[in-house]
């Protein structure tokens, strides 16, 4: 199955490059198109894919096509394309399967939501259940997105909730890392050292949760927070600042924005 891509921004480009490096796709047979020719040329130089002159050329040559444009550009990108008998993998925020099937008439569709750490092969991608891809096409999609991290299947109706959590979540984590670093600097740590300490601390905590045998995050928190100690005092300060509530509201706000984009 020949792979093509319409849109080669940071996320789509990272997926294509990782797929080529891992062998999930054959770069020599892959065809890409982006209205920004410079982006496409960068990917051609990096992994050896071929740049097409139009989206129609990609649609005409490829059996599996990834749509990786901005939400406001998706309708225009699909308009006029003959995608009958093609498999369309969409990473476009807000575009549900029904809308994709309407605008990509005749295509088999899989809706996918990756996140920013995919650029570093540590992504968290969700696939919408109810995909109309064939078995071999779905297996290809899994190989491709596992080349940039982990994959979970979820109900289509929960995709925007995942947008609010794992899609936007890296930005919340970056804010937290910066805030931790600021606190360290305020107490005398050099900035670069404070940032390394903060980032590694979050990485270690995440690994503990993922590899902790299903242990609830609150149990890990209690392991760290000794009675009458420094950590419980810090947690008290976070509660006074509304930390947990602010994070919950951030996830909800992002998800509701994705609902409106739909």
C-alpha cells in the first residue's frame, strides 16, 4: 500500500520521518504535498520521500493518505479530490468521522489524535473506534503511529476529551516545568540546572505511574509526602492556589474548544 500525505507541518512531518526511520513506511514510495513548498522540500531532504505538485496527485497515486492540515484548511484540502477506494487517516482537530466521510466521499476513514511529544517519539496517540479502514490498513496505521509513541483506541465521542487531556496536555506540563524551574531559581538554583531538575522530575514521576502496576497517582503522592514533612506543606500550598481545579478546568476548556471547532 502506497502512503501519501497532504499537509507536512511539524506533527505530520514528525510522523512521516519516524515512520520512515522505523520501516513502518517505505519513504522511497511515499508521496507528500504541502502548500508550503519549503516544508515539503525539508522532508524530501530528510527522509527521501517525493514531493507532489498537488493534493490531487497524492490522491491519485496513493492507497493510504494522511491528512495533516490545520482545521480551517481541511475542507479546502479535501475539495475536489477523488478519494474513492482510498484510506484516509486524519490528524485534524475537530473533524469527526462523519464530516470526513462527507467531504472525502468514498474514502475509508480513521480519525487520529496524536500529541506534541510525537516529535520526540514519546507521543500519546488516540484512534477513534468505528474506523472504516480495512484490517491491513488499520494495522499499517498502528505501525506508523507506534513509531512515534503509544496508541490507544477510544470511542469517537471521547476524542475531544482526549484533545483536552493528551492533545493539549504537553503545554500544561511545559508550564508546570517552567513554574518548577522558576521556584528553584527563586531559591538560588541556576536556571539551566533548575529546568533539568524540573523536567527529569516530571519524567520520573510519569514513568512511575506508567510502570507502577496500576497504582493510583494518589498512592505515589502519599509515598512522597511524609507526615509533617516538606512535601505535604508544598501540597497544601498547591491546594490553596487551586492547582488541581485549574488543571481540571484547563482540560475541560480545551475539550470544549475542540467541540466548537467541530
